[in-house]
C-alpha cells in the first residue's frame, strides 16, 4: 500500500496541453482513457475506480484524455479529423499523439491498462499482449459476468485493417506482443519498451453507466493492480 498522494500535472507540447495524474517517482502502472471522444463515459468510470482504490494501487501515471480534442467534441476523430489511435507512428503530424509519445517515451513501466468503449456492443472483451493462466482467466471472466455483462465471442471488426481479431468468451491473448500493427498507442508502448504488458479493455458502450463503473472497478482488482 502506498501513502503518497496523486498529483495532477499538464504536459505541454506545441499547441497541446495534455493533463495527466501521477503518483510516485517511478510509476509501474500506466492507465489510459479518452483516445476517442465517443467513448467518454468510461473516463468517469476510471476516475471513480482510482478515487476509491487509490491507496491499494501501485504508483501510477494516468492520462484521462489521450485525445483532449476528440473528448471535447464527443467524436471519434480529433480536431484534425484523425483517429489518434492510428497516429502513433514515426513522423506523425498529429500533435496530440506527439505529446503522448514525448511524455511517455523515457518511461519504463510494468503494465498498462488502456480503457476503451465499443459503442456498438453490449458484451465485454479484452485484448492482452500477454496471456492469463487458466485460473486468472476464469477469475476475470467471472468478475465481468458477476456485473451482469456477457462476454463477446467473435471478430472485433472485420472491416478495420488494424483489427480483425477473434475473441473467445471475451478474451484474446498475445495481441500486439510483437508491437504490431503499427499505429495504435498500445502497440507503440510495446515497441518502445515503455511497458512490458498491455491490457486493452473494451467496455460495452450500450450498457448503463453504473455497470461500466462496476466492470472497471472489478478489472482493477482482477488484473492484479489493486
């Protein structure tokens, strides 16, 4: 259990001011949300979980709005009409992506939990660059279903060149473990060695806000970070 307080800061890069929270001198946990503005409800869910579990969490760095402009406009695209989660590439002209990369580039952390919502879904699914043991996987699935939410089985998005992954009962292991595809923030973190493992959480967008809160809190506990 940690006793130091969470501190709010802002990272400035060109025209972008990127708010973030940090606790501790050497955070081991990276928390992300707000890459897409049409997935804004999960941001509040993450804030609530941090507020209630803060002293049980390891030292962390949290970026609540990876794309501040898309969150402000409640749209998937940012102020330059780009999906920021395809802009984590060398030579990108997306200043929001540049800001995130500049902030994180020298960091070395163990785990990242990247929170998203799938606006079309009523079911939950999780990407993992590693792999759960059978016991861990069972506990994660039980935690989600105990919130009254079903687990997704099928292809995430067959029309998206960056996706097309198959899930079984809400889980896909070893996704992006080689740092590909190039473009998403989650795989950039692996390529750069910023983190060792990434969990990409897809909270179903069609469930109510209370259930989103419950799922996010459960995941903090079941992913071994609280």
